[in-house]
C-alpha cells in the first residue's frame, strides 16, 4: 500500500492534469513492477509526448491499466519521476473533454476493452475518442481481440519494429498503422572499447526450451568465460553491466534491448534471426544465426575467433552501423510528430 505522501502526490497530480482540461493524452502502462523494455519504451514515449504539447495541444498523463493494482504509484526498478495516476479518477475529473487519446499496450487490449464496455468507464464526456495500440510484441498482439476496440472510437496502431511496419500489418489489423520505433539509439549509451571489456557474456532471462543446452555448450567450449543471467537488476545496474561485458545473448525477440543495448555499449551481441522483429539485413550479420541449432554449433567458435581487437571491432561495427539506420532520438521524435499530425506511415 502506498504511503500518505504517495497518495497526496497522486491526488495533486490528478488535479493538475484535469483542471479545465479539454484535450487529454493518456499512456497506459502495467500497474506493477514489470521489468521489460516495453515499459521503458512507454515511459520514453510519454516523456517525448510531454515535450510536444505545442503540437498536440493536450495534457499528457500516465495511468495504470484499468484492473491492475489501484495503489501502484511508481516503478522503482529504473530512475524516473513518473507517478502513475488512476484512469477512472482522471476521467471523472474531466467532464468536458473535447478529445481523448488512449495509448494502449498491445498485451492489454482485451483488458481495456472490457473496462470500456463496463459502466465504470467514464467516457461519456469525451466528444472524440482515439484509441492507439502500442504494438511492441507480436506474440502479445495477436492473442488479443483487436477489432473489439473499434466499438469505442477511432483506432490506430503504432509499431516499435520496422519488420512488422508494413502494408500487410495494416491489412491484417484493418486500421491505420504508423511506424513509431523506440526512443533509443547510440547517443544514450556510454561505449567501451574491446580493451576495456571483461570476458563476460550476459544472457537474457527469457524462457526458451533450448536455453540449458545452449549455455552448457558455451560453458564447455569457453571455460574462462563468465556467464551472467540478467535478473533482479535495476536498469541502471544493467546499463553498467553491459558496458563491462564483451558479449550478450538474447533468448527473446532477437532485436531487443539485450541485443541492441549491448552493441551501443561497445559489445558484440548474439541472437537467432526472427523475421517478426529483425529486418532481412540482420540475417547477414555473423552473430545472428538462422536457427538455434546453428547457434549451438557456431557461437562458441565465433566467440573464440572474435576475441581479439581487430576481428571484434569489425564485427561490432557492422551491427552498430546497421542498428543506427533504424534507431536514434531524432528519427523517433520525427516519427512521433508525424503521428500527432495524423501523417501515418500506412493510413
């Protein structure tokens, strides 16, 4: 249960956000300590949207997904000043809204649709309702009833990965799709060189049926390599860890933080190609393998081969340059401006 100070702060911020508010943008986020890149992405998009108020002319708030813990006030696993408000309380204090935009994480579509369909949803005062799906994880999105949202207002979708930002996605969802990306890039990371790195492989904590087999093979072939699973770390401790580590291996999406953030920190990242998230160019990289069997066979030898400055820097540079064609703060901010102007990639 939150402290008296937390409750006072939330009440104060709710009053500030709702006082004479005609236009409102709400970012929904998990109402519990969910340690994922998706939460960081939502927080960054919220922060950048605050800076664009002269463009969209709306107040911007973050709220917990309806139905989550109503007394969850703030994430503690990364440094931030985002107090999470209660959506019902916010909307009940905005009786004369001209415009409401709800940004909904893809995993919560059914949960939010259920709330919208209930008498508890105070939307009667909003003259225009725009629901935007934050599409970051394909597995989560396609398990949801996306079309159900269309009963409640205009629906659009913004995407985090270029690989599924396509006419095919627009056709499958039957709604405008806009490639937003993620507010990340090399400018956010301190890079260390090969000589500053330690013989350390960091591993994502994603479950995978071949995980034990993969890690056993690496340990046998590279006995002097320290392997560390990333779990229960603050984001700031994780950032310090990837700056030290020479290598990373993701068992998750492929093109995720364990891959990209390690490279932007000067390291070499390994993954298996996943066409839902990687663009085709990543299949040409020497540390992105076509299958898990190929990774088991080749990764231990590749670690040994690349563990010298010239080979290491050459491998790192190819991945670094490719990532930078997709990501960067300026790219993201322009994509976000286009979204708020209604200039969608696939209208």
